C-alpha cells in the first residue's frame, strides 16, 4: 500500500500543455477515481503516475520517494488497461504468471501467487483456458489477476470496463469494489462514467481540460459542487439549470432570487454575487416533485419524452427555452405531449454566478 503526492505537475507534448499544475494528495489504501469528459487529461495523469509518460515539471512521490526518474517497473505500480492485452497463445495461468516468470520469481512462489489471485477473482476453473475461450468479463478479470500477482503498492485502472456491455459493467464494478475491500490497496481508477465514480470511489478527482476542478468524496461533490461544471457532471441524470436574477441581498446575506417569474430566498456568499446579477439556479431531477403543495416555486412543463423504466420514470420536457429532466415514480403515467406542473423547494436549489462558481453552501448528510 502507498501514499501518492503530486506537486505542481505539468505535462507538455512539444508546445502543447495538457496537464496544468496538478496538486493531489492521495492517502494509503484510498480508492481514488479520476473522472471527466473525453480529453480532460485523466488518462494522461494516470500514465504520468505509472511512468509511461515523463513529467515535464513538478514532482510525483510514492511513499514520500520522488519517482520522476524512476522506471515504471520499479515504481511498485501495476496497470490494468482498457484493452485486455492478453497473449492469445497462452492460457489464463500463463498470462497471469508471465510477468513473474520474466522477473525470475521462483516457480513455487509463482504458483502460490497465481492461485491466490485466481481465488480472489474466481478464476480457478478457467486457468487452463485461452483468451478466445473467455467472455469479456472473464478476460478483464484475468488482466486484473495479472496485476494482483505482482503484489503492487498501487493499482492503476485505465477505463477497464468500457469494452463490456451494461450488465457486465455492473458485475465487474461490484467485483472491483470487493477487490479493494479485500486487498486494502491504494487504487486509482480512470473513467468518464460518473456512475462508476460515485459507486466506487472514496475520493473523486474531477478533471476538465487538464485542470482539477474539485476533489472530494462522492457525497461532498454531489451535495456541494464547487462550480457549475462539477454540478452538471456529478449526478445521473445530470442537474437541470434555470436562468435567474438576484433581486436584492439583505444584511444577513439572504438574497431574493427571481426564477420562473417567481421569487425565492437563498443565503448567498456576497463576495461572489451582487444585486441585479444574472445567475444559474440548479436543481437535480430527483428533487423536482409532482406534489406542489409545499413547493417554494412551481414550473409548468411540457413533456417531450416519457421513459418508463419500471421502478422509475424519467420525464424529459421543456419550460420556455430550458430543457428539464425529472425523476418520478415508476407508477407515473405521464405521456409524451402532456403539460404538468411540478414543484421545487428552495433547500434543493443550487446557485452559480456568471463565472460558474457556487454561491451557496449546502450541508452534507451525516451517517
């Protein structure tokens, strides 16, 4: 197990800077997920930690030892790639043991390590099969097993589930979470899927265009996004945004906000917002309710598409030029083309200024 520290890490490819001064402090045994849209730099950052790319500026420390010039094989890390990268002519057992054999590990120890990894990943009955005889999920488990036998201090996963179908992704996600619980190892996992990030991570690092937008636990990012980008990225379906205006702010920092031709009051940070300024009011799909009795403001919504999924129904509609998504009960019978009135409570609202900064702070529920 290991601690990892990145200090002012910059990566340039020729004259193009792709990672812009990243600072991260990852604790021993944490499951950390790098998440963000395509091209945000998450895989590049992972490759810098693995040593597959050189750091242009800044420093990387693993267990307080500088790794900038240390070869990948000597960093104590093992990487699981998006492609399984298995040798097609080798059996599962041979694939898993290949790295150990190349490093001259004793046959008895190799056998023990492979047996241990196969037991953890439920591969015992597949050891004599070749990759073409395995399903996608089984191949990915073999790739993970190949990493486990090396007994690394850090596991690095680069979008390992993206080649699997939806059902297998859910199954493998559970298995990776169970693996972390068993090994208690430091793991860094790259994905563009925020559902994977929310369900797997102890700590999420949200990246955009080579910058870290926010670092925190899944619940911290869900309840207190630092900016509009994080608010819109974390949560599924994503947050809805409405245009609003700050009408007034009193001495107690209580602001009157006009939204959907109605007024609500929210406590704001006066350093980030001013009277008459335009703001974005955010509300998550699960917080827009069909019951309007206790609502602080309401919206008349024209429904474009109703997705009935059994236990849940997603309603996709529009109010003026705003597109909104609502999560309601599976028993909801709203159909395409209907007009409905929905209610929103002010305690479920988020507020962002023109720079995209959050201007209100919400409490994170305690266990």
